[in-house]
C-alpha cells in the first residue's frame, strides 16, 4: 500500500538535476551541482521500497519520479485567487472544475489547493496560478504531532497548557503557512473499564492545538502549537489519541492509558461555626495527591438574596483553609472556587472546583410545653381553641365577600326598578286627573247650547230673570 506524499510548491527555487539521475546517466556530479542539490533538497519519502523520490523545481515546474504510485500536492496561492491549473508532461491540462474524483482528488480553499493523484505521469509537471512568493518545496513522508507526555497525575476539572510541534520524517516543520492545512487535536477515549466512573462514556475532545498567538499560544506562526486542556470530563481511565487531520488524510498517535483522578478539593461547612452571625467554610484536599502547603483559593459566594462576595485565601500552611460567611439570611448559599497548587510530585496545577451549595433553614417556632401536673394526673390536655386575631375578625374569605357584593348590587337594582315603577304610576294618575275637568267643561258648554236654543221669547226672558240660578 503506497504512502501519500505531500508537496508544497514554490516559485523561487531553481531547477537542478539530481545526483541520482546524473549517476544513472553515467556522469559524476560536479561540486557545484552537489552544493546546489544540498541547498534545495527536501526530506525524502520512502514509498514501500528503499528508494528516494527527488523533486526539483524550475519556477513553477516540478518532476515526479517514475516509481511514485500516488502523490499529494499542496499549492499555496494568493488569498481569494482562482485554483491552479496543472499541466502534465505531455501538455494536457487538469482543471479543478473537470476533476471527477476517480484518480484525482482536489480540495480547494481560499489560500491553497490540495491535490491527490494516483499513478501520476512521470516527468516534469507545471502548475499555473498565483502561487505565493517565498514558498519552498517540501516532500512530506510521515506527518506526526509531537507533544510532551501527559502528566501521571491529572484531575477532573483541571486546566492544563501543553505545546507540540509537527515533524516530517523526524524533522520539524517550520513552514508557517502549513498551519492552515492541518488540524491538531487530542481526544480521550474511554477504556470501558467497569471499575471506573467513565465506563461506557463517549469520546471527549479535550484540546485543539493552535499557532495563532491567541489564548495560551505565546507567539503566532512560530511552528509551536499550543493546546489548552479543559479536563471537564468524568474521572476514570482514558486513552489519549493525538490526531493530525488534513482534507485528504488523517494520522493518529495512540498513547498508553492514563488515570484521571476525581477533583481533589474537599469542601464542608459548619453552620454558625463562626458564631451566631457567621457560617464557617472548610476547604481541604486529598493529601495523597496534593501538597496542602501550596494550596491557594480564589472564589466567590452567592447569597440567597443574589448578592455576590469574592474572597481569596493566600496564606500557606498545612492546616485546613477556613473562610467565614456572613449569616444574615436564610436559603441556599452557593460557593464557586478556583484552586491553585502543586501535586505531590511537584507539578503546578489550576483546578476548576465544582460548585458547592448548602441550605440554611429558617428556625421553627417552639412547641407549647405540657405542665407536670397534667402529665402526672393523666389529665387530658386541653387544646385551646385557636384565637381569631383582629385581622381575621375584620377580614372575610372570598365566598363571603362575593355573597355580600351580590346582595348589595341586587338591592341597588331592586330599588332602582321600584322607583321607576312609582314614577310611571304617578305620571299616569296625574294624566287622568287633568282629563276629567276638561270633560266637565265640555259637557256644561254642550248643555248650555240647547238651553239657549229653547230660550222663550221676551216674556220667557223676563220670567227667567226672577228664577234662582243653579249652582
């Protein structure tokens, strides 16, 4: 099975004839050619057999050996420029848009192209594109991530810094642009040991190595990759897996299993341990793993009323660390801390301690005491009836309030209806009384008219004057 070659192409190197080619042609290499070869020669990749694959450049030209079964090339170009175009030795061209994926695999990004070719045509090739100036060719035979072994004593919740570097054929890679091609990570894989808490746990990625000058990385693009470990994973037995990933392939390095110990900080509290106004917080460690004389604590207390108060314990010594918390409220108290110190083997550590909580309950009222005479004479205890306070007498429940509201509102509506009936009755009666006098007047007038019509002549008129008028 052939091994992949990774080629980083440059524009500025000069083309020379390798010493091996000169030997095959029967010519002795000159001292000038040997010096030029030593200056431009890159690490040699072994592909299955014991032979060397030399690659030379003439500006944007390079040569592929006839024994190469598969080659992977990386061309760094200007940001945002179009993918490069490859020209075979016979003049035919390979475009990124025409790659079908059978014998040629092409990955392009904003800054580089990674191309893998199976059974490439031997001879001089050419790359056309905006290749970055100052690049140099590298033949990568075996990419590996080298990091210091993880410490023998590690704690769950620990924050750890570690550096690493990449090698090619046991030689460091100091080409800064190569950091954009690879991704360096460390995973923890559970050994599924039933004797530990992480039995059956999923894989955990604990660090990603960066060379960008951010976080814990000291300098950008210096070839030194820095990883910040956050071991917020269950304690138990884990196996570290160092992984180097590129768009075309992945390399893994598996280290022996290690033990991840539980958080060694022990926290306890004594309610009213500092008097009636203070609770006493006690902080200790597992002294088989941690040197208590080096322990420093930085934390904060969140009170039940949401107030927060920071504290620090910087006095060294072998005693348990103590801190007094003001006891002016009832409820849940929360304590969050970060611990600093050294393990028993002298390694400095930074530890994120899990949150510690405790409850302060409100004191209960004392129960009524039973008199001795009642207890001796076996007299039944007289339970006093509950006394109703003034507030209870004056107050009422919701049902009673609703009933009174209905009664009052009904009374108001009834009074209104009764008043309306009385008004209507009085108006009708008044109308009838005024109609009767009008009718009497009309009747009198009508009666008077016939009398006038039957009035007699002159004699009747004289006699009528002596008659007594009707009232």
